[in-house]
C-alpha cells in the first residue's frame, strides 16, 4: 500500500507521516508547495502521478474566527477542495480518510454525540467541514470520516504551548470553563489513522483521547504536570467573546471504534504527560 498525506506541515499530518514511516509503509507527505486545494487541476496532476492506494486528508482551512470573514475561502478549501480530492480518489481507485471536527454538531446539551447525530454547525468553519463530509460520502464508498477535537502535537502551535508560554510570565490566568471536550494527542491519533487506512472498515468515526474536561481543567492539569505554580480561574465563554461561536459540548461517543474493532486512545492526562516529555526533548 502506498499512502499520500495532505497537510503534512500541520500537527496531525506530521505525526501521520512519522507513523507511516515507522511502520515501513511507503508514503509521501504534501503541503501547499506541492499543490493547493483551490487548484483542482494541479492537485489531480500531482496525485495521479504518485498514484497512491490511499489518501489521508489532513489539510484544511482551520482559522475558525477568520473564516467568519472569509466564508468563501473556507468553503473553497474545506468543501470544494475536499470534493475535488474525493473525485480524484474515485477516479484512481484510492480509499480516502477525511479528517473532520466536532464543530459539525450544534455543541449544546451534555450528551455524547453519536456519529449519526443531527448536524447543525454554529459557525462557518463547521459548515465548511460538514460540506466536505457530504462530498466524500456522495462520491465514494471506500472512505473513512474521522471527527476529532482539541488537537495537540509536536509540530505546531496549540493550547498547551500557549498555556506554558503564558505561565512563564503570569501566575494567574482566566480560562474558559464552560466548554467541555476531550484533548487529543496527534501521536496517539496517528496510530489509529494508520490502523484505519490499512483496513476495509469504512465509515464515520469519532476519535479523541479518553476522558473529558473543560479548557480550564485542561490548563490546570497542564500546569500541574509541568510543575508550574499558576492559578487557573474558570470563567464563562462570555468573558472571552469570539467572532465564531464555539461549541460548549464537544463530547463525542467512541462506541463506533469498539464496534469496528479499532483501539481507543489512552486517557488525555496520560497523553498530556507523554507530550510534555516530548516537547522537553526538543530543548
């Protein structure tokens, strides 16, 4: 099997490539230098020349607030770009794994969203990613759609790095406490993605590290494990208004993984500890 990974310069794409290489699976990572998701012809030429058996689509427009000002571009990249990629996969007979998001759900209540729960995204980013899902399902039969949330990895910026940076100069921080979800370590996620793409268990899945927390609780655990004396005070979302509405409930059921025989990811606190050790080795 030969795999193409888009978005290789991002946190998840970087770790997916590492995982493929560690397993000896032939793979090529690509980013904007190789082709743009807004250039269907260029994308098709590049992919047809490489002729992968599977495409792991990690690339996306992810600037959630900026998307409110650039809805056309967000849709062009996440919806139309994904549609073009799915068409190419269909034409060359490649399976496709599309990375989606908890933002496709309305984000209210306290239930764990099942994969087939009603979709009602509250912002442009969520709508664009849902449109990408719909394109994949319309055009392909050999596909995986994987919804993830609260991602952190070694290659790029994320909430953990932001907290650690702020903790260097501040002893007290206010962090949103009424948005609940599951942090997800891209190294753990990459292992599952490769397991999926090697299988024929097609469908829609949710994958996050186990356990749930608020952003404030996440910050508190970051500082506890990092040995930083920083007081974190939970505050409501209204204290930090953003252009795009964020979901207050990002709980997603992973029973779909169990049913298909895939492994669940470790607890998020365990993942955080391993990630902190990984970034410490950078220095």
